[in-house]
C-alpha cells in the first residue's frame, strides 16, 4: 500500500488467522499523537482492515525529505488459544496508570 512516495506499507498476512476486532484501531491509536502524519497512518490501517488474514510481517517506509524511517515488525511465533491472564499482570514495583490513548 502506498500514499505517494512518502509512506509505503508492505505486509504479509496469514489468511488462516483473523485479526482481533480492535487490532487495527489499536494500531491507529499508537500513531494518533503524530498529528497530520498520524492521519496518513490511520488511512493505511483502515486499508489494512480490507486484507484477509492477520499481518505477520509489516514494513513501513516513511520519506519526508530530511526525515527517513524504515520500520519492520515480524511475528516470530504464532499461538492459538486464550492468552493467560498473568500476561497482563503489572510487574512488581510498577504502578498502573490510565493510558493517554484510552479515549
């Protein structure tokens, strides 16, 4: 997927896996603080919703002239089934705070 030359997403999706209902909304929220650039990312994640399957590898190339960025995220393991509640426990010594992206 491409928005001109400035923003390019390349991805590989596993058709046998379905993305959780709020996956793409969560991805959009992580870029929301970037202002106008965040809106570009939001459009790309809206387009990703149309792709069948869960993205196992995503490469993002951003070229804003003086600022260039290349980011790759890739799954190294896939497990099906419920996630244990202990995964979300706050580590000892840390305090829980509300997320600034919660709204």
